[in-house]
C-alpha cells in the first residue's frame, strides 16, 4: 500500500533523483538541438557523401532501440575512446545521439514546409541573406517546429528512466533502490509516475495548444 511517510523519509534521495533526471534531460536535449542542426545542414548539403552520411545517422538512430544505444554507450564507448566515463555522462551521450536524429527530422520538416518563394521575396525587398533568415525565415520555421520539439523533449525526459539500467542515479534508479531497501515498490514508483505526470502533462498541453494555433494560422 501507499506509504506517504516513506516518501518523506526518502525525500533526500528522491530529490537528488529528480535533480539528476532534469539535469540529464536538459543537457541531452540541448545537445540534441545542436547536433540535430548540424545533421540537418549536412542533409541539405550539396555534397553527396555528407548528405548520405547524415541521412544514414538519422535512419540508424531512429530504428535502434534506445536501451541498446544506452548499453553501447556505457559498455563499449569508454573502450573505444580510452576514457573512464560515468554512468551519467554515458547516459547523456546516448540520449543526445538518439534525440538528435528526431530533432534533425523536425528541423528538416520545418525547413521544407516553408512556402516557396519566401527567400526570394525577402531578397526582393532588399534584405541580405543573414537578415532574411533572421527576420523572415527563422521565425516561421521555429513557429512550425515548436510543438514537435516540445514532444521530442518529453520523449527525452521519459527515456531518461532507461538510464537506471546502467546505474545512473536518476529518479527511477533512486525509487528502485528505495524499493529494494523497504520492500515497498508501490510507493516510490507511484511517486515517480506522479512526478513525471506533473512535469509532462502541462508540456503536452502547451504543445497541443501551439499545434492548434499553428493549424488555425495555416488555414
């Protein structure tokens, strides 16, 4: 049965798990935004080798199971680079390379959804290329991408629970350790579900509202 006193007693460990989960998610998603941008630039490049390499990356990490990437990052990557990497570091690397594949698809879709002739129209009114991107194209692309990027961030947050498999001290791992100690798994894992709900549900509502507004503008 649920035991609220258990949550209060184990609060330092749970708070540490929450902080780690949020930090890992933020670091991974920010890294994915940057790596996804580089991948998108490569996919739009005229160099066929670069284009195919980036396309291959996206295809690979969209089909490989997330847990497989996490295990590979933890057990294989340190051997390849010759460095000792912590569980958190390996987890951030794994979540970053996974999310970057999806972020790249979001960037590409946003770019391809631009109305034909927008760039030419910006040049026609005297805007230089950089100003055309900053003032005309980028705001439109960002507006179209925002709902999908929020959903991708939510997926990254949910995937952070998989890092418990390699011993990263995020929230699910701390809950598991509390369950092992007290033999009460219902309470800590119910708390984990509650925390994820209060974080993810508002974000999902924001994404849905943004998407509705975008669809209304495009009609």
